[in-house]
């Protein structure tokens, strides 16, 4: 570890570490839309917060879970089940929000530990391996306890400004990767559309025939190719 880094015990540098609960009435009491979001494990992914499956609860239910209010900058960690260890920062667009019992809120003291730096540390492959190992050591079901999280040592620069710089740089790279991925998906969609147009529906040929009626005197590519294949004689057993 560099001389200007230190191992920061999470229990010493966080103002809150804790998980929530299922609101009274269970899933049947969830709302499709409501004043408060309920963040669950399916919303927490290492590549960021996913809105798919986001539940909502009433103000009364949120009041009962007031001790697990999610704030901007909170790091959210899955602590049970097969998705144990998955981590992200909360998307501020879903606030106000609460978490259920499968998600832990980790709220670093911003003067000691930068939240984005912590998120990337937790998402690192080595840390993910450690989290899963710890979760599988206590019983029949994967689970991380509050005590485990509090005891976790995070190697980090002593200067919070340097932590923020590292977190920002990793965030910029993440955004670039995400942009490139979306560009690739767009290009793949365009390529599929062009392929479909030229080689399946033969749209360019049909369009040309409509634009220039004189082209109708010549068979289209699809007609020529079809006739050639139908009239060709191949030896028995195939081509």
C-alpha cells in the first residue's frame, strides 16, 4: 500500500450502516406508483442502479421505515441471496426512498471516505470475491451481517480529494464504456435493419421498381435468384 494510503475500517468512517425491512403487508402492499420508492436487491447492480422492478410504498409505510431513509450519495449493498455483494450508488432520481431487508445502506462520512471511491472499491473483482466468501461462511444462506460490513478495511488515499479524483476518473471511464456500448447496440440494430432490407424483404429493389417503372421490364433480384434455384439441376444427395 502506498505511504499516503491507509486502511479505513468502515465502522469508523461511516455515519450509517444498516438494512431495511419489508413494509407491513408484504409485496401485496406495494404500489405501482407512489410518493416513496422501495429499493430492492434487483435494483442493485455493479454497473449502476437499475430501475426495472422498482417498487413504491405509501407515506405511512415510509414513515414506519424512517430509520432506513436513503440519501443522495448512499452506497447500496446487496447483503443476502445469490446477488450478495452487488453494489452501486443510489440514483438520486428515485429519492425519496427506503430499502428492504436485503439491501444495506452504507453512508460514508464525506470528510473521511468518498462514496464513489467506496462503490468502485466494492465493485472490484477482488472485493467481490471476498464479499461472497464472507457471505457464505455463516450458514446455509449467503448473507453479510452489519458486523461484517463494519469490520471491512478499505485501502484508500488519506486525502479525500485524491479519493474523489480516483472515483471521478473511474466514473468518466464508466460513462465512456456505457456510451460505446450503446453506440455498438445502435450500429448492430442498423446493420440488422440493412440486412433485412437488402437480403430478406428486398426493399431497395422494390423501391427502385416503384420509382422507375421501366425497371419492371427486368425481373427483380429475388425473382431471378428464385428461378435460378428452382430450375437448377443438382446431383442426388445435394449440391
